């Protein structure tokens, strides 16, 4: 038997010696390098700062590794199939002979290219790592549907806090809950089947103790903090009405000060739980308080019997009052008051408060249509007035920051639970109608405003210089609300202008 076929088989190059497999090998090598680089960053603790590091390390890099392997196998398969179809054809071999200058030149440039590819892989991984934690990535690239929330965030108190720090945080478990389980939201956006407005609150948001309390300290004793609220009445003179009050923030730990005030709700020794009948947690008919000594008191609103299912009970935390910490939409009344106080809207324009609020609360199909109506309405009301251009700019700015008709989103669709002026807020529970069985001095969740704040002055002019050390009863500037049994939000709803 001739040894020729055997020798030919021995000299035949491997099926892996082809450009497709070589390309796959280079991609796989880059993926492995990126994986090792990102894993080293994770081990050094950088992953605690960027929750997206997990997806880069354990999803993106392995995906490219798989792509490289698939290309390698595909190249080998095609090479093998070609040989079976043409067994006698000559097969080119990818071999390097360092004794030949041309091969040394190829090897040199291949090595330079490989190092450049590795460097680009590392740089790209690092830049991607930083980009995925950027506000632009969250607010403009991935979540264009979140324009209202992004605009509110940019104008909010947490504009310097990255979105991911609150919405995801560190750790693989919460990353999976926030991102992997949210794939249906990606589908909804791609198919234009998402809700308008976006439902709140976020159901898979991690607990406030793991996000808010990384910067804020609820145990701190804050005592009473002065707040000054300047309003303008909806009369022709835009009469100013200011309320100076001390907000009894109190403290959440007896170790740092008297335990009481608003932050009493956050005492670690106490446990406040509640049941809400609506997704936005605005209707709360059932509240349970467990004291430090183990005593349990249950408050029910009239008409609510029994107890809710255990899985529907929520423990109160920071987010139940501070529910719009980074995405607050101002009410038209509040926003116009602020603009007038800052001089952006000339308070000497007759009835400008009423006019601006009326224009802002109308229904518009788009923001463009709203701007046209706002500008036209103010121009028709105050033709040639000196303060007209500034007023138009200010009112259009208010609308741009707080009203998004394409998404059916504004202050009324996302109530703010701090206070009780434009939404129920505190009065969701403290409405005087939640009672506990058995009676006693604390049988009712009292509707006592002085528990949370003390009015030290109200009115305008000389009235604001007369301070009340014991606190004064609130006097509504336009109507007598004594004994009416109404909530502030019953009138301050964007519809009634005489408030």
C-alpha cells in the first residue's frame, strides 16, 4: 500500500485554519480579556458603585465569548463541508515560518493588532461601565418613555444622584429584580403598549433603608424646622398671603433626642403597617401599630371590617410620605406662586395668578398646543404689558417642567404625599375617621395639625411680624373653613380657582 494518502492526510491543515474561525478566536479572546478586567473591577469593590457592572461582566462579555465560539465552530464546519465536497482540492494552510521575513512581518503586525484589540476591549469595557451608570443612559437612551420623570429629576433635589443608585442599588439580587424581570417593559415600549401615565409607585423598588438611608439618617433629631410658604390669592390684586410655621420633624431615635414629631413614624422600636385599596396607596382603610413592648393597635376607617390578606400589608417606610423625592411635579397653584415670589411673573399684572393657573389647568393634546394657548391667552389678557414677555416665558417653563399631555402625566396623576395641601398626604390615615376597637385616649388617629406643625405667623405685611409662641389656628384667607369637615385637597385640586 502506498504511503501517499497517509502523508497527504498528515499534511492536510486543520479545519480550524480559516479566517472565520480566526475571527471567532479573536472575538473570544477579547471577551475573555474584558471578563477578567471587569471581574477584577468587581472584586476591587467598584461593583458596589455601579449596579450595571454585573450585566457587563456576566452577560455582555459572555455573550461575545459565545459569539466567538460560534464563529469558530461555524468556520470549522464550513471548512469541513468544503473538504467533503471537494476532497481532491488543495487546501490553504495558515502557517507561520519565522525564518521568512514576510511571516515575521505578519506576526509582528498581528501581535500589535492583538494588543490594540485588547486595549480597545479594556477601554471600551471601562467606558461602557461608566456610561451605563450615567443619567443620560437611564433618562434618554434606554428610557425615552420616561421623559416626564427625567425632566422632573433634572429639576429636583436629587439631580446629582445617579438614577441607578436609587432604582437598582448594588447587589445581583436587586439587579435581577429591577432589570431581568423588567423585560416585559422593554417589550411594551417597543410595541407602544406602555401605560400612560407610567404607573406608580414602582413595585420592585428596593427598600428605603437600603437606598435613601445610605445618605439620609432618620434617627437624627431635627427638632422643629421653620418653613415659609408665600401664596398669592386669585383676586385682581394677587394679594399675597404668607404662612410661617414650624414643622415638627422630631427624631427617629431616643438616643439622639426626644422621640416624636413626624419622624416618630420611622422609630425602629415601632412598626407601622397599613393596607391600601388602590395601587397608588392613596386610600388606606386599615392601619396597624406594633409598639416596642409588643402591644398591637389596629385602626380601621368606618365601613372597613376584618383584616386584609397578609401579603397585601405593607410596612411603612420613608417612601410612603417622601413618595416623589426625585420626580416631583408641581401643582399649577404652587408653581405660579413660586414664579411670582421670585419675580418671574409680575405680580402687578391684574389677576395674573388666576389667569396663569386657569391656562395651565386646561386640557391640551400636546405640549406644542399648550405653549400656543398659553402664549395667546396671556397676550390677549395683557396686550402690550411690560411684564408680558417674562410672564409668557415663566408660564411656558412651568408647563414644560410639570405637564406632559402625551403621557397623561402631571401633578394630579402623581400625587405628592408630603403635607396635605394638593393631595391627601397625611390625611390618608390622620383624617379623624380611623378608630381602634376598645376606645381609650389613642382610639382615633387624630386630625390634629399641630402634631406636625405650629403656625407662628400668617397673613401679609404687619401680620407677619406678630409671632405666636404658642401657635395660632390657621385662618383661611378667603373662606371660613371652621367646622366644614373638608380636606385641603378637596378645593386645592387645580379646578377651583378661589382658593
